[in-house]
């Protein structure tokens, strides 16, 4: 009964895929590298013993990086363009808005270049996503947007702008390091500043990789992650780790298939980093058949820390299942019942489908080295992948048990919770309000 645990503790299967993914290089949505990552992932599912491994393609708005710059008082400051920034040049008075809380945008910002931090203060009750800050700036009339990292190390952050209806943003947007941000404030507050972004926005193609195990039941359990990554780094943590975990779970569960009472479908999504495009495509493809999805187990940023974190979105049964697997293996896990509308579970969970976002415990708010040049393989350990795969495989087997019931929630209940958790206003600004 425990042979599979020993095999997992000596398995290099998931880690080998992770190494292959980071060695692809650029896995930006719509790029040749993303397509190579799809092929690698499909091959891994086939090698794991999952059936019907395939790629489902779809069209997306492409974005290809060119040069970018922040120019002020005869100097050029280092920066990187934020994906789906328009190709444009804008000039205005440099204004530092600090954390960029919603109330910081109350004044008319016409004629300004605004800078905001990538984090929020400890006292603030919720995290404010980059795109929310961007669209507050757009609504307030800013000419350009500068996103300053709060993490030291000369690491400018990336991350997309744009909405589902208008994938390319309205004003040029760049990321600067914490150090460059501090320099801009110290030397150039109030000075005329130019932000320049050069990029291409071709039509492009992305895709989702599917495979399945277990009986051919109408009801199914989705095990997911995303394979695309930002073009500036290896994308090891975000989210090569999640793709590698899905493959490792497929290997384990292929050897435990007779324990599965419910079909387990693996879906590794493309184009997550530019607005959850792949998972939205799959959710819309299912339509009313989302009612047959027992739960979504979505992996986004595992392996980096040793302790698994489960965002459970108010589904008490999911919280109980996560804690139970930690107890079975005498291994710490953490749970969070609040809504996290920023990864590939969300296009399902927003309609009431029970969903986890599985990540790992890290220090501080924000992504740390994620979305920077420093998201590289050397930050991860194969030990963590193996340990976490043991817990997650057993969790999936238990969720797939015929005796497991996880009631869906009404759409209205999810909408009310977004209001209660002060997330609704920001989602309306970013065009993400679905109800």
C-alpha cells in the first residue's frame, strides 16, 4: 500500500520535466517556446501512463517585447515593459503614489507619469493586484504607469496589463526595480519624465494540454496548472513547478488508478500570465458541464517553499480534506478560506465550482522572486517536489473517492463574497467582474 511513496521519494520524473521546461527559454504566451512546452508536457503525460494526451489550441492576442526606457533630466533609467503594454511614448510630471491604494488615485492625474509599489502596507486588509493599480491610473488620467518592485536586488517586476475585452492596455507601462524606484523619487519627483515602450502585438496561438486517468465517469476532478511563463526568466517557480507537479501526479496516479472512483482529468493551461486565457477557454468550453466538475486542484507556485498552502475559497470540505492529508502524513499544511481570483482555478470557481489554489508558504506579501529575472531553477529543491507530490496524490485519490461530496456554491454566493471581501470594486475596474 505504501510502495508508491517510496517510488515518489526516488522519482526524477517531475523534476526532469521541470528542467526541460526552464531550458526552453522564453515560454511567453503565444511564443514558439510556449508551444515547445506544450509538446513536452503532452509527452510527459503520455510517458506517465495517462491516456488521451492531447493539445487543444486557441487564438490569443500576442505580445512581443522590444526596447523600453524611462527618460528624465538627461538620464535613462533601467526598466522593462509590462506585457500587453501598448507600443507608445508618453511624457508627464513624475508622481510617486506610494503603495497605490485605491484612495491614492482620487486626484486628477492628467499629465502625470505615476509610480506605485508592487505591494501594500501590512495594515491593509487585502492585496491589490498590479492590474487594479494600472486601471486606477488609467481612470485617473495618467499618461504612463511605472510599477516599482518592493523586493531588493535590482529586479524590475513584470506582469501583464490589459483586459479580456481590450487585451492591450491603454497607456504605456513599465516595471522598475526597488532601487530604481527609490532613485526616481529621490532625484526626479515632479520632473518631466518620458516612458517609452516598443513592442509588437501580433495574432498568436496558445493551447491547453489534456490527459486523463481513472474510470470514464461523467463527474470528473480537474488537476491543473499553467505552462506559460514570463519571457524575462526561466519561470521555474511560476509555473514550471505547477506543470512538473501535474506530471508527477499523473505518474503516481497511473500506478494507483484502481483506487480512483472518479475520472481525473489533467489540464495544463496556456496563456495564464496574460489574463487566465487558457483556463477561461476551458471553462467556457465546458459551459453547463462545469456542474460535473467535482473540484479543481490548481497548482501555481509550489515547490519553492516546503509547506503547502491551500487557498480553499470558502469550501469547507476542501479545507477539511487538505488538513486531513496533512494529519495523515504528519506534515504541516496551511489553509486560507478567502477568495483568490488570480489563477487558473478562478474561471471555474467564480461560477461556484469547488477549487483549490495550491501554492507554498513564503515570507512576506507578493511574489518575491516571481515575475522577475530571479525566477530560476536553483531556487527550487527536488526534495520539496517529492514530498509535496506524496501529499497531493493522496489528496486527489481521496477527493476522487465515490463517498466524497463537495457541494457547489451558487454564483450569487460567490458574487456576494467578492463584495464582502472588498474584491468586487477592483474587479470591475480591471474588467474581471463576470456576473
